[in-house]
C-alpha cells in the first residue's frame, strides 16, 4: 500500500473505533410501551354508550381506545396504534346467524351470559409473528353479537384477549331504531 492509502485506511479504522466506543458508552433509547397494549390494564371507561342503527349498544370505552362505526357495528383499537409495532384490533357487530367456522367451539362465561368462541392462528402472517384471531359470539334474542379480535404476537408470547372479552361483555342489543 502507498503511504496515502495507509493513512486514509488508518483514519477510517480510527473513525470506526471512535464511533464504536461512543455507541457502547451511550444509553440505549428508552422503550416506549403503549398504555393500550393488549396485556395492559384498561383505563376507566369514559363517555356515553354508543348505539348503532342496527340496535347494537356498546358501553363507554376508555379514551385510550378509538371506536369507529362500521356497517355492522363498531371497530375498536388502541388510540396510539401508529406507535405500536403490532396493534390489536376488535370488531363487534350484529348478525342473524353464528359466524362461519363455528365447529369445535368452546364456551366462556361473561357475567350472566355464555359466549361461544374459537381461535385461529395464521402462522404465515409476517415478521411480527403469527396472527391470532379470536371469534366469539353471544345470543341476542334471535340475533348474534359477533366479536372478532386480532393480535399478532412473536413467540413465545401468547395473545392476551382480556380487552376483547371486555368489549364483548360491554356489548348488548338495544331496540333497533324505527326507520
């Protein structure tokens, strides 16, 4: 090597060594945790109940959640979803029949009501881990309140459905408004 190349090479090595030393002495950036992660305890509900045109009533939800009206009911998610790597999502609506794929269902007591449910796992969902989907429903007269919740979690973590169960428990039928 020529002297100029050797000096340039030594300068680059010294630069990397200084950068490496600076990086090893610096503190890692703080990890931001969402207050609405699926495993977090829910803040107190706030606001009036929401009533859909189809008669679905959803009790007040915490302000840390967004609630948007859909054609069949409501979509609930974390208010800070854009800052989360894998935000959860819940949809709740009214239907005339049980959801598809209801074979092999399990049951869970929600207060005085019995919910039926099943969980599916899509192992090919992407780099965030498998996509877990909880589909649950409650009888509501002749109709069904159907809730579908999704969470993508990286193994070995398991999904926490506590918020989804709370949303389903907060859902009920009201008399549908007359048109």
